[in-house]
C-alpha cells in the first residue's frame, strides 16, 4: 500500500521570494507534448477556430504569466511556476520508464502522483471551472439574500449609508436589487489568480488519493494506433456506469477511475485502492474508445501526432458545434 502522506514543500525554512521566471508558461509541459509529436510537430484541433493545424510543442498550450502571482508589494512572484517545473523534471524520467514497460519505485510513484494531480488542476479548463463555480455560488447567495422587497427595504433602512434616502427611494432601490438578483442581472467576476491558487491547493488533496490507487499502464499493440491528449489531459470517470447525482464523481470516490495519457503509445489508468501496478496491452478498439472519451472532455484543444486521427475524433464528436461546460457547478 502506498503512503498517503504527500507534502509538496517539506522544508521548514521559509524560502526567499522568487522574483524572476519565464513569462511564457506552459500548462501542458513541453516535454509532455513531445510525446504526442511527429517530426517535431503536434496536430492540434482548435475548437474555437474550428481548425486543425500543425505547430511546435513550444508554441502549444502556453499563456503569458498564467502562474505568476503578485505579492502585497506589487512584485511578480514565480514560486508556482518553479514548483511546477520541479515536478515536470521528475515526471519526464517516469514517463520514459512507463512507456518502456518498466517498473518505478515508491518515490517516483509519489512524485508522479503529484505531477498528475497538478496536471488535473493547473489547466485553464479547471481554473475556468472554479471561476464559474464561485460566480454561481455568489449569484445563488444573492438570490437568497435579495428575494423579498420588504425585507431588503428594511435592511437598507437600518444601514447608515442610506440614512438620507426617503421611503420611496428606499423602496425603489430595494426593488432594483431584488430584480437584479432574481433575474440574473448581477455580474460576478472571480479573480483568475485566486482561481489558479485554489486549483493548485486542490491538487494537494488529490495527489495522495492517486498515489494509493491501482496503476495500470495500457500500451497500444499497434504503432499505427495512437493515443491523443487534450488541454484537460486528466480524465475523471467511473469504473462502471452509474446514475448521475447532484455531487457527480470526485477523485476520492471508491468507483472513480482516472485516465492520463502518457505518450501517443500508452496511457495510465488509476482505480481501486490497493496500490497495485502492472502493464497491459490493448487493441485498436480500446484506443479508439479512450480517445473519444478524452476528446469529448477537452476545453479547447485536442492534441495528437496524427492529423487524420484528430480530425476523425473531433468530427465524430462534432466538437466545433458544442460549447465547453465547466467541470462542476455550485448547483
């Protein structure tokens, strides 16, 4: 059984502020994208532009200062980007071993679980999902707070800031507040840096769960049949179909199954709770089913080594005609 104790920064001593770092920051690491490239290029379907293009990994899934934070002194801080780069360095050798059907030790498994958990949470797909959930939550709270004009009017009358308003003015303002709250007239904007920080913190809870799962590395038996990846590369699903409910599926559910494409030739599947590990080969039908599931849950990009494969998947799913939906909602 794999230990569930994971601490991304075990040092007790505080670190000095990291004030320098790269402006161009990849939410899918360049080395990872190399595993889905052919002749140095990846084929990428862009849902927003409804096009497939070839480009270099260095120019793929990159956003300026996506992980750069700002401290109380207004300084740019690069600790998050540095931490991500640290685990990317550790993950590179693990992926090579897994793709070569080799075993990994406990330390490599723990570090790679952190890398995958970060991979699930560090993407714009998850950050935007958090922003949507937070906005929905605040909107729903506002609907409950501003549901009755008389109640809101009485609250305004007790507020010193509204002491100079007449009864008619208080009533009009209360009516406006209720109307806006009940008819989706409020615009709630969630700070992106807050959402990024929240997503990274969430990965700390996901990592030990993944480390303790059964790990199955599935390899395609044919060089002509490859796996894809997406801008939301970690797919959370269930071992067997189950009825939908309000809460959906979470990484900690006993029937959860997590899929993470390693390279175009293999994918890691995590499920159960006994900490097992093995390699397995699969046929082309299985590769196709997995690819459809991965592509269906992308946010904007589907990425692979084969343009025909990427086109086949995205056309099959009619992705260009479907809007992205947040991974979760508050209601």
